[in-house]
C-alpha cells in the first residue's frame, strides 16, 4: 500500500480484524480507544468498559500497522505486555488496583533499564545489552501496574537532539514522515503522538523530552534536577540529566509524574522532598500568577509561524493572569575548553576508546572533542552553572512562570538533518537544564505546512505544580492536543486560535 494511503480509516479496518481475531467488539470510529488520553483510558478501565488486555491488543495492532513507517520502537515485548495486561485484569476483578496507571499500556525510552529486556540506547556497543535490574522509574511503573509494551527509539546514547543518529535508523514524525521527530526521546514522542501507547518516559539533559514533544505535538515535561531518580538510566550529563513524562495531555503528564517523582535513597541527586498532588494542582486558579516573557535571546531567529503561535498564546494568557512582564534570564557562558559535555565521555570512555568505529559519525566527532576538555576549565564551567542556578532564583522572585517558544522552528526535514545541510537555530531548551528548573512543552498551534508548534512553560526548581497549573489552564482553552496526525486520518490538520 502506498504510504500516503496509510490512513486512520485503513488502521481502523485493521483494528476490526485484530479485534475479531481476539473475540473483541470492533471499535466504532468515533469510539476509537486509541484516541483516548491516558486519563480517559484509565477511566474506561476503572469503569470496565474495556479491559487492559483489549487495550493492549489494540496498541500492539497499531504498532504492527504503523511502526514500520514511524520506526518509533526498537523492541516490542508483545508476549510480556499481554501477560501483564491479563494479570492487571485479574487484579482488577479481585479489587486490587494500586493506582491510576493500572493496566494502561505505556512504553519506555530505550536508555531506561528493563530487567531481562534489552536496553540498547540505540548504540551498536549496547545492541545486545540486557540489564539485570530495572531502573528506578521502571520499578515504580511496574509497581502501580502499568503495562510496558517495549522500548523506544532515540539518538545514539541520547547524545543528539534530532532522532536521526541511532543505530536502528531515524524516527519519523507522524505529522510528516519526511520530518524529524526531534530527540533524543524521538520514538517516545512519535509513539505517543501516533497512538501506539498512552504515554512514555524520556530523559532530558538539554531538551530531549521537550524537543520531540514540540515537534510531534504532544506534552513533554522536563522535571527539576533531582525530582525524579535517574538510577538505571544510561547517563548523558550527570549534572544535567533529568527524567520526565511524555503524554497527550497535561493531565496525563501529571498522572505519570505522580508515580515517577520522589526520593530514591540509592540515587545521590534526588532529595527527600515531599511529592505534591500534581493532579490536584491542575484545578487551582491562575488569576494571581505572574508570567515572565524572556524575549532577549529566546525570541530571536524565530520562524514566523512559531512567533505568531506563541504571541497568540501570550496574548491569551495575558487576560487570565495577574500580569505578564518581560524578564531577562542569566546566560551560561562556558569556560574555554570547559564543556560540561565531557560528562558524556566519562561514561562512554571504556566503550568508545576500544571501539570508536562503532559510534555514529556525529557521536565520534562529539566524543573526540570532549577528550580535549581541560579539568580546571570544566570545574570553572560547573561553578558558573551553580551561579546561574542562584541567579535564576532571583528572576522567580519577580514572576511565577516563564512562557516562551519550545523550538524556534518547526521540524526540519530528515534528509537535511542527516546530511547536515540544515542550520539549526540556537537552543531554547538547554538553559533550563543549566538552571535545574522544570520546563514543560505543550501544543500551541501549527505551521502553515501543518507541523506542530510547542509552547514552553517554566517554573522555579521543584515548582512543578505551578507549571502544570498554567499549562492545564492554557490547554483548557484550546484543542491543539486533540488534533491527530495525518498518518491516522485523511484530512490535513486545521489551524486556529483559542476561543
């Protein structure tokens, strides 16, 4: 079948046959369970209008139909997922439901360890790596009964931000298969956007949750440094690494974060801070909140469609909050020859020094450059990072959240990214890893070519509830998060403004 004919109707026809084979009632088009958010799927499971096994079979059916075009998954663990789902159904029948995510099909970025299931980090040197233990975030999801479908594609070792450098090939954007997803959590965002799973978990040390979230039209939430355990996740930058949810709605992100967040005594970066009720925070008013707009640097070199969508979002928020004011954020200036990315090389050294040819050319160049970093200069850069984290706290004495574009342009073409002819604009995401603050992207419109545009909302460290509160209020006034990518339907995406 030609790729441009792979539509929502085509998938539904396939879902009917899968459902028939499984002895299930075929979903009507307007009742397609895979169009539900995680929150809606959890509610349907609680009402027993659908079983976890049925929902899991539908996800596996869609993966079988679409993932050969998206390349979102590295490993699909169908047999285990179905066994987990059946056990969830048995537990529900017995009245044992440990949480909201019980029986909901999710998937994990493939740099997050899963015991007895390979974790490759999309790297040839880890192609056959099978961890003996779960990562802490994996353990937490299993403990509440989430069904894990498998492992998702990423940039090799989570180095890049494009989704094109992994050894299993590039991930493709569900809104336009010729476009990148962004990375490094490439497959995670693509899978959620295309309805292959109801949520995912990614890592972010410079934008790796938010970049693909913005390009694929979903919610991606980089948490505060130390809010979620990184133990059992293949590290990128020890001083920047964070873990966060990728989901279809702000409510879904809050539900996932409720499980992921919290102190891990075996992870040195997590703090014994209490975990708030994130879902409750969504309902709090925003009328007294102060919004900061960091125009210097972050609003420069914007694609005109990005600028228009974000300015409309700011205009809409202006009427709902106490004030909107412009602010200037501190800027990290790394010491010469003191790049903190040397932390990438620290972990990779035994593998890279022995087999550099096994790494992607982009990774090879990057790691070879890291060998030149000087110890004193690196320490100076870490000192400057601490000073930036101090200085940004002063900004958050003036405002409660920041609002800005997630990405300065819509998703570029895969071919131009792979051959490196595309010139990427400066990052709008990495600063908030430097600051250690929470930062969430959610859809705020589309370009003229039908590509998603993301709005980034940032709070002070450990102020995830405030970020979620503003994001939810914005989401309630739009339907951007309800739009479905062309791979699932016949008609092109519409554009519009909040009511």
